[in-house]
């Protein structure tokens, strides 16, 4: 971080209480020393990255304002904040760090500094590659054999960690050719390796690593562990060793990594985020955004994207500062890992009876959203990780993926903290738990959630089975007559009488059940209770596919054609439908309708075709009593789409008159945006116009 960036970065990151006196500065400096020792060393993490960066920026800002009082031992001006354990192996040439920027503006500012130093615009283009979040090492190959691995240390001297040779994927002990070269790059645990490493560690009674980076630093330095942990290497640079030329003169950065890869060493180009050569910084920024977007899917953690001048002559021309090269810049990505407190663990029972634990966390902001819950896998995993209530834990969230708890920061565990309690009875039905497998289940399996599911399926907007209330459902489930929703349709009058205690009620229900067989597919599908498919989504799915057969045939890609189903939801929906095959088959055998009737009003020509309609207030007149879902159904039937908030894309706002006579906030916004506002009466009339064309269609 250059001094000039401190103010800019402080304004874009949340601030750390900045020192306002010499004493506060010294206290902050001490915290920074402690934190950076653990950040770069193998100690336990005492601050997460965001907090660390904020503290560092606060110290820098104070130093900028009080240049005469900068402590001689301030770590802010040194490579790796002067905290990395220094070894005794001299580096071939200084192993430097990178300057950081935090946004597109920062990248443009770096581009201007490059141009200033060169005296012209660079002509050789830029490379863009991921910034792997691990530990830097120099790997020396002589005659094709890996002879020495050295940590960064203070940049001029590092530690010999050659004992890790053979433990690092991507860094082979022998190369394809007998070349002599020093390869520089990052060693890290992939997510998979990290989880395996923590399982091994806890099995040996060692505390779990709090995050992959800390684990890497510790593993590189540990010589006498009774176990070996696999890590992975990605090369990002090459230097000449023993004066032996490795690259032809004039090779670009891209050429260098191609040559390293050809020799058999993995490079950043081999990661999914790859290495791209681009002509200018606009394209570089686009690639930064693209890599940021794929962050959640990458097998290894990245904390930024590195942009470099590709041309080695241009690199040489502008050279290095004391801590970093002027020809490269790291565009830092927001931290996706933070520390917070594990307050509780709640257990939910899934449709199949699986007990799923969720961590309740002290609210923490990660990448722009507040995280309060995170997934935990299963009881065995909770025990393996030795999680205690009150533990400070590391939480990871990238992109849209659900946050997950990585590990407990054991040295911050409060005295007297107890291990996370595991349930002794099913949290839903209070019954026995089957603990035979890693994923615990309610011994009742699907029956545990069954009464709620049957009541849902019988609801007015699903199968609309009048008279099938709570008590009736409970009796049918209790007797074993109903084990899934399809069983409803094979109930005999005798069984119905037994459950209801009245042959009259049984006859009425049998009539209702018969009528329910003819409900449109959208309602039948909704009655299955597929997670993530409520009434509107079920309507969209049924309309899109038309038949249950077509729904069942759809794979995850086909499912994404339905509006509102993205790449994350699609496989989950497809998987649930497949698991429901026996129930669907039984419904078909019972003669339940499996097609969606053509929707004339929804077809081109419906009065709301192509329109987005937002509804606000309590409906009146002909629409009195219409709730949100009835209104949505009405809008969709007339060819429109229901929206939730008023925006420039809204076509009509249906606004009920408010009780106090004042226009609602939605009505005010609609007026501002020039969106048409209609009363419920006028809207009913508009929609009715369309439905008159279809005999029998009603509001
Ligand atoms: S280039 C002389 N490229 O990030 C150029 N560094 O925070 C030095 N890092 O010290 C580094 N991925 O340990 C470069 N693709 C990449 C990188 C990368 C990770 C590390 C490296 C560096 C640190 C700076």
C-alpha cells in the first residue's frame, strides 16, 4: 500500500477506530505487530483480514498525518509488515510483494503511474491472473530436480522448507527436462485439501486451522508433524538460477508461464480463473470483474486479481520500489472470510427427515451483506471440528453461496464453553433419531414432516380439498393410511370413515378428493412441496413445461429456462423431483391430472401481455378479499407479470384507496416515474375484458 492510497482506501473500507493520540497510535501499532505476526507466521489468527486491513490503514493514516512521530519499528513500510519469520537462505533476487488497489479507479490510477514512469503508454499489453491467497515460495530446480523450497521471509532472506518437497501438488520433484530455474509462486490449500487437513489435524488432537492461508504458513514451516498434509502450488513468476538462461530473450510474462507449465509446474494460468493477455486496462477491469464473479466456484481461495505489464522490457524499464514492482498491481477483492461468534446451533428437519444443523452467528458483514446464519454439515462434522458454543469461528461466504463455518479459533475460546449440544430427540416431532449414518434422521423419516405437508397439499391454492383439516390429517397419518400425498387418492370410504368418525363426512371428502384429481398441473405440482417452488414458481414451471412428463424429463439446464430458476436452484429442484418419482407415479396411477390447461388470457393478446403489474393496499369492489397470491394469479392469467416494487419497469400500479386518504409511498413513486395507477375497480374491468373472450373464465 503506498501512502497516497491510504486515504482513498480508508474511504472505501469501513474504518477502524483511528488513533487520535500518540498513546493510541502505539497501542494500535502493538495490535498490528501481534496481528501481522500471526497473519504471516504460523500462529493463530487474532484478526480477520478486514479488521487487519482496517487497523493497518488507520495506523498508516496516523503516520501520514504525523510523519515526525512514526515509530522506527513501525511495520507499515516493510515487506510483509516485517512480521514473516526470516530465514537464512538468501534469495536469488528480492522476493517482493504487491501494491494494492481496491477498485476500478485504483486500477486506472495505477495505469496512469505506469504511463508516467514509462513516459508513454505501455505497448505490450497487460496480463490478468488470480491472486492466490496462500504463502509465497521460491522453488529451485537444478538439472530438472527440485532441490530447495524457500519461504519469502523478509524478501531478501527466507527459510528453507525443503522438507515439504513431495507434499505439494503442481510442484513436481522432477521436471520433464533437465532445466535449471527458480520458479516463484504461491502455495495454498485448496478448499478440499483444507478440509482434509483439518480432519487429519483434529484426529491427531491438534487444533483445526482457522483458514487455509494460516494453515499453509504453518504447514510450510512445520518439520516434525506426525502427519503430512497435501498443498498445491501455482507459479506466477520465474527467475534465472546460477546464471543459466531459462527463457529466450524478450519473453513476455505470458511466455514465461507457458514455459514453466511446459516444464511440468502448475501456474496461475492453469487455475479456472486463468491468465489472460489484454490490450488495455478497460479489458483488464472486465477480466477482474469476471474473475471476481467466479470466485465462489474456484477450488482455492483468492484475495484479489493481479494485473501486470506483459512485456519484460517494459517491466525492466519501470522497475521496482522498495517493497513491490511498479509494473504489477493487485486489485484486492472484498474479504469473504470473517471471524464472528457462534451463538447457537439450531436443527431443522428436512422433508425426508434429515436433521440439518444451522449455525446462528453474531451478525457480521461479509462482502456487502450481513451474515447471521451459516450451514454446518452434520453432527459428526460438528464434533470433528470440535465446535463449542461461544467460539469465535471463521465464516466464509463468496458470491451467492450460503455462508459456511470454516473452523473455530481455539485460542479465543471463552473459559467454560461447552461443545455444541447434539439433539437427543427429533426437533420437530420429538421422536427418536436414527444416528446410524453421518446425516442423522428422524426415525419417522418422511412421516415426521408428513402432517404439515399433507395439510399444505390440501390447501385452497393447491389441491383445495375442503374439509381435510388438521385433526383429520393427523388421524390419517397416525393410522398409517396416508404416507404421502398420493395416498389421499386411494383412500376408501371405510378408511375415511374410520379417520373422520362419520360416514357422512367421509362421503363429502371422497367427493372433494375426486374433484381434486382434476386440478391443473400447477396446483398438483405445488402440492408436492418441492422446496423453493411455491405457488407462483409452480405456476411458472407448469406453464413452461405443460405436462408432468416434461417436468420430469428436464435436467438442470432445462430447468433454468423457467423464469426465476438460476444455476443454483435448478439442480436442487431437479433432484427433488427425481426423489419424488414414487409419489408422482402413484398420483398418475390414481388418475390425478398431470397437464396444465392452455391459458388463453396468458397467451399473446391477453390484456396484460408484456406488462409488469404491482399491487398495493387492501383490494376493494370486485376484487375484495383478493390476497397477494390471488392477485398474482389474476395478473398472470391475463398475460402479465406480478412485480413487487415500483420501478421504471412497472407498467401498472393497482392501488387500493388508503384509509387516511393519503397516497401510499408506492403511489407517490409511481406518479414520479409516470407509471399508470389504477383503482381495483378499473383494474378488474380491464382484466375482465380479456376473460370475456374465454367462455367460463372468471375473475
Ligand atoms: S506477483 C514481483 N502474482 O501475493 C511480483 N503474486 O500480496 C510479485 N500472489 O507476494 C508477485 N498470487 O505471494 C503475483 N498471481 C500472482 C499472485 C501473487 C498470489 C502473492 C505473492 C505476493 C503477494 C502480495
